[in-house]
């Protein structure tokens, strides 16, 4: 069964942010967050972005969602 690898997805988001030249503040502004705490939770692998935020990230990073989320099989 496919499941989201939360830790790997967080690491992937962190790497994408860095490679695309964005800052956490850029993601925070685009997602409309008052604080960056939710983003830090994604990066640590404590949670994953909601589908709404995944759509925002995909647009921001110019990537399809399946290149942001890491799926594993269990």
C-alpha cells in the first residue's frame, strides 16, 4: 500500500526550497501563514502540507505535486 513518507517529504521540500533559491519567508508569504511554524513542521517531518498548500508549493516551485511528496510502499 502506498503511503506518504513524511520525513522524506520534509527533506525533499527543504531541498527544493534551497535549490530554487527561496527562503522560508517566501513560502510563508505565499501560503499566507502569519508564522513559519507550519513550514518548520513540514521540514522536520512532523506533518505534511495540506492539499491546498501542496498546490501552492507546486505552483511556486514549478513542479508537479508528485515531485514534492515522497511515496513509499508498505
